[in-house]
C-alpha cells in the first residue's frame, strides 16, 4: 500500500513537473503567433495550430486566452525566433528552434548545453540538407473516411497519410502547411495537433548507452524556457 502510494505520488509529481515546463512554452508559442499574425485563429493559421497544440496538452482555456491577450500588451518585449544547429554526443545531429526576448541569453544557454555534453554548435544552415521540413497534422480517426480525405487533400498539398490505431497522420511539404489547414477547415475537421517537423533523411540507430548520453543533453535543451522544439537524426 505504501509503495503504491509513493509510486502514484511520484507519477503525479512528474506529470506536474512536465506541465509546469510545457505550459509556458505553449503560451509563448500562442503569444508569438498572435503578435505576428493577429488574434483571430480563423485568419491566423500559425495561431490556430498553437492553440490546437495547447488544447492537445490539456492547457486550460483561461491560459490560452491570456496568452492571446498578452500579444497586444505594448510593454511586452518582442520575441525573436532563432534556429541553432549542432552535433551532440556520438555524432548525433541536432536542430533547436527557440523563441526568446533575450537573444544573448538564449545563445549562451544553448551553446553551454552542447559544450557540456562534448558537442558543439555549427553554422546555421549547414545541417538543413540532412533534414526534410514537413507539415504534420494529427487527426482523430473517428468518423473520417481515410480514402475520401486523402483524395480531397491532395490538391491542398497532402503527400502522405498514415493510420495508427485511432489516429490519422497527414504529411505534406512545410510550404503546404497553410493550404492543408485550409482544406481541413473546409472539411470541418479540427486537428488534434499540428506542427512543422524536421524529419531526418538518414536516421541513425544508437545503443542504449549512447541514447542515455544524448538524452541528458536533450533534456537540458527541452527544459530551457526559450527552447520550443528540438529535432535530431535519431531513428
């Protein structure tokens, strides 16, 4: 009984710890999107996606509304989006996307995570050819005819579709992100979440020990408040 209670408590603390780090990132993504393209998600696909992703993580509506309102605050500092590229332990390639109001702080932090893990940053753009940028949409399968949606969305940029259990995953070139979102709207389908992913062209396999080495660095990156997404070439 005591061990079961301790396990549940530890699991709950871990869950809350994850939320305490994730919600600020989701809020920032919403604020940045609203500041760039306006506060109407119907007219701002980037904002719509940020809201979808926040809802997928069970972020409260009040938090979402506050993040949108924050974009109109004249005293709010501007956020700058930066991409960092580097090599981690065992030659793993890493691309880090950030949004920050302090470029100097973000650059110093990201650089330190690589250096302390025996990795290093490389010139931005030098790893782009090793990854393919794709628009990815996750849908609930309930009530959706996969063949019909595939035929309809081909004209909007759909390149590939996968069905996993009760989930449908749509892939397209990153330039088709807005068009696919528009096509889904015309079908009255709301994605569970959507994002622009960097998918490695030649993913690599690592041993368990090697994975442990790289995960230490990835954890530090993902815990940083300025880091939005981290992509690797790990299979």
